[in-house]
C-alpha cells in the first residue's frame, strides 16, 4: 500500500471537502505518517474515515473530526496544549506541528510506551507523554491555552475546564442522553467558561468519562 498517496487522498477527500481550510493543519496531517500510530495489523485502515481500534476499547479518532476540532481550537505557535487520552500519540504529533509545547496525557501503560517510542523515533521533541487519570487532566503544567479531549465523553469534568488559561479553548465530542455526539467548543474569558456546539460527530467513548447512572426503581 502506498501510504503517501493514501495520506494525500485523506487530506484532499476527507478534510478539504469537510470545511478544513487551515493550511498549517492540512500540511501537518499531510506530512505525518498516521500509519505508524496504528497497530501493525490495522495499518491498511490508517486513512479510512472511521475511528480505528487501537487497544483495550480505545480508538484513534477519524481524521475529519480530529481536523475540525483542531481547526476550531485555532492553535497558535506559542500555545501550550494538553491532549487528554492521547493514545499512541497521533493527535499529540499533529499538535506538535502547530504549538510550542504539548503534553500528551495517557493512562494505559501500553499506549504510553508506544507513544513515547513513536514520537522519539520521529524526533518530535516538543511533546511530553505523561501518565495520569484522564478525567483529572495534568494540573502540574496548567494552565493550558488549548485542551483537546481525544475521544467522546458523556460528561466533561470541571477539573479539565479549570486547567484552561485565560483565553484558553477546549474541544471535545460530548454524547447527549439520546446517544448523539456533538463536537463542543469551550473557552475561558474573564474567568468565565462559555461553550457552543460545533457539529455532530460519531466518536467512540473515551473510558473514564461515562455519566454516572442514577438509581431507578
């Protein structure tokens, strides 16, 4: 399989045709070998427009949704970015091409090891892979200009919103009570968090962000 052609087709057919116009972002996703972040047995699927299974009920977000979230976040060269649930590191690698520093938060030991190895092999030196509970964020390096939740959530912890800098932005796909996922943008201005819906998105749930079930008689 010619991954370079598949990568170019992904950009032209999946991203540009779905309102992704940021040239820096398109360039990053055109250059990064997404197949290296996918398990060997699934590399032929690396550029399909669906979530890809990685390990232990974890998935890589489909390229179009990831790109539109990044575009909405308007990542700047001087920004500090936190990627929550970074998996094998692809979304953090994309962020590394756009921002000054990236913290890739992961709680799965296998994915932590994979991300560290891949990013090291690619000589990406502005990403730090860190271990911790995803719903707690990574407070020791907060505040962040940008937070990306790399997977869907049923509930968004206040802890993550509290780690936004003034003017900071957070993007996540939030699943409502009807099971519909919507990409949401949150931002902090004058200490107040506001939010708005962006677009519908069918993204796999990130473990640890389930809504608590109420007691029913």
